[in-house]
C-alpha cells in the first residue's frame, strides 16, 4: 500500500511538473515570438517615419537652395535673354554653385531651357523625357525619373522685381539623386534594409545582389502591403516587410520598401528554447527526487503541524503539538511553536504600540491646535490692554478671541465625544430632516462656513429612534468638512444635502464642489487625527461621524471624489434603529412600572 501511494505521488508530481514545464515553454515561446514580431512591425513603422522625416528635411533644404538661386541678380539677368544656348552656357556656373545632382532652368511657360543631371548637360537638341511642366511650375517637390536615375526636385520661380508685382522670368529647379548612398543613410537611421522602386523597378537598395535579384521575383508581394507588416522569404531567410507610396499624382510611381530579418531578431529565441528544454529536464529530475523524498516523509506529525497552522490562522495560540515523527519534523514543530509564541508576544506588543501611537498622534494634534488657539487668544488679549486701541479694533480683537475660545471648545467637545464612542446610546424619537436643519444652523455660524451656499433638497418626512445628539453631531461634522473642502476651490463654494430612504437604509448625501479628497489620505480617511489641506481641526470630524454611523448599524462612505464634486454618504440601518426603538420602549415600560 505504501509503495503504491509513493508511486502514485511520484507519477502525479512528475506529470504535473512536466505539464507545467511544457505549458510554460509553449507560453514563453509564443509570447516571445509575438513580441519579436510586434517589435519588428513597430520598427518598420518607425523606419518609414524616419525616412519621411529625413525626406521633409531634404525638401526644406532644396526649397531654400532653390529660393537662394532664384534671388541671385546674375541668374535673373541670365534669364532675361531668350537665347537657349546662352542660358545653357551660363547655367554651368549656377549648377556648380548649387552643388546638387539635378539642376534645371525653365522659361516663364515652364518649358525646359537648361538641364544638368549629375554633371551631364543637356544640349537642347534631343527631347527630354520624365520632366514635365509641373516639375517647374508647382510649389511642391516632385520625383523625376530619367535614364534609370531617380531625383527628388524642388523648384522656385524667378522674378524680375518682387514676386507680387514683378515679371516672371522663368523657373529654377534643384534636386538630389536617390541613389545607394541615400538609401544607406536611410538604412542606418532606420536600422532596416531599404528598397526604392520607381515605376515598379528597383532604382536603389541596400540588399546584396543575390537577395536583390530574388526580391525582383517577388516584386508583387513586396509592393502590395502598405504599412501593414507582412512575411517574406528571400534566399531562405524570413523577413518582415512594409511599403509606402511616396510620389504624388503625375509623378512616376515611387514606392519605399523596408525589410527586417525575423531570423536575426529571433536567434536568441532558439537559444531560449534550448535553455527552457534543459530546464524542463532538470525540473523533471528534481521533481522526481523530491516526490520520492516527500512520499517517504508524509506522516501524522505533518498533519498535526498543518492543523496547528490552521488553528493559528484562526487565532488559536493554544493548539497542542505532538512532538513525534522524523527529526526534521520535530525541529519544525519546535520552531513553529517558538514562532507562535513570538507571534503572540509581538501581537500584544503591536496592540500596545498602536495604542501609544494613537495617544501620541492625539497629543501632537491637540497640542498643536490648542497652542494655535491659545496663541491667538493671548496675542489679541494683550492688544486689548493697549489704550490706543480704537473701539472698532477692540471689537475685532474681541471677535478673534471669541473665535479662539470657540475653536478650543469645539476641539474639547470632539475629544469628549470621541472618548464616549462605544458607550450605550441614548435613543430618542426624532425627525431626521429637523436634525439636518439644526445642524445646518450650527454650521452656518461657523467661520469656515462663511461665503458657502447651502442647498437642501426637500426631504421625505423621516421620524425614527436614534441618538439624536450623536447623529446631529455626525451630520454637523460632515457639513463642516464639506464647507472646508469647498472653500479650497477657486469657484464659489457650495454644499448640497439630500436624503433618501429604502426598505433597509436611510441615507444622507453631502456633496461639495471642492477639489476632491487627496489620494494620499483616502485609505486612512476615517482614522483619527488624519487631515490634509485644512487650517485647523484635530482630524476627528470624519472619524466621529463614522463611529456614530457604525453605532447605528451604518457607515460613512466616500461615494465619489473628483475635482468639483465630492460626495460623502451617511447610512443608518433601519434594523438597528428598530432595535433602538424596542430598547427605548422597553426602558420606558420598566420606568413606568416602577413604584414611585
């Protein structure tokens, strides 16, 4: 039986290990292959964008070069003559001056007069193919294909006088050759192989001669995937390629094709596959050895240790351990027992430190606020002692003293109420809308509520048993918190109150148009002594409101927070309010039945 169980465990563990390793290998291979392809596709798109940026820079350069030449007085003088040979002879100097691969002059009608193509002049006798009137007369750059050589050309008109009122004498066009040097520059900048097609024939490329010949055989596949990466095999090498059309209407059909080798990019994937296969074999060996070891050491002490761990997770620190089994398991049981004892001691120390930390935060917050109020009262009281103080100033100083005293009184009331949370409630039968109106009156008298507009939707009549003083205080704290937040906004501060009732809940919503609750305190928002962005207060307002709501079976929640709209909700559970009603009525009956 033991041998069968060990064999079952061994086979199960090996099978699971093999299956997980195989799935991991397949998943890694698929993910990496997909990632490689996505990266290559992005590289191709970036390659095309890189060329287009380079092309735009070259166009700007050509346009500036053509403009400079068109403004030369000597060239204008040359173009005033109608003699073609004279213009062709004089154009040599301007061709050398331009330093361009392509240089041409046309008359006012756009007819070619002089042409230099990589140093070779046109004699004016033979007709010129590939150069139409639009090359000179259009303000946009054009592609010119002549004698198997591709040029990008930009032209500018030549005027006698200003461009607005002068006489057009002709046109000057300059351009650069799209040759292997250009495609090498594009290839280096784009980190990809580059092919330029003109009228579906290769005019420049970075491909080797052998690969170039095969690319001609697959020309249709190369030119039919604009910007969408596609697979292509050239000389048994896997490429990803994309193409884009560069020419405008009326120009030769110019297409740019960029390719990147998938095989080169995925070489490390093959190495990774070998490494993962070796890792799978290693995992199988280790898992088999581990299964044999575990199958020989599964005993009752391990089960007892597991039960002890479950008991500890449930908070039971007194679960008995049986110190039996192998020596390692015995040591583990002893170590676990020591850990459990230390954890129990640490838990008690943590509770004590949390209490001390809470007291420390409370003392720090209270001392800071009391010192602030006392300093204001002391300073203003000292000023009141001066005889030179005018009656208006004296009234203002008294107002500041009164505000300081009211602030200290409010702080002390909050601390007293905080200390009484958890004590028995004193339920009375009250109207919730009336409590809201009373809390609104108190808030309007607070300095933080100055210049704040309030809106209270007409509420349903809700009369329930509750601790009215505490609920009123919770509503007051939420309203004051809304006022303080709304006044942080640059717009007119406003607070909106609404009440809703369902079969199970009574909910009060307080909405302000402040900047929203900072992300830094959302997690600790309802903890005591937590505040941010407020000039005063001990950070107890939301804590007290939350505690009071919990005592009534509900809660205070941040429903929504964004710039211009923050919504807090105060929920009261009708089930808990019903129990308060029963206890109040029972107390009333007992009081009535007592003899006087």
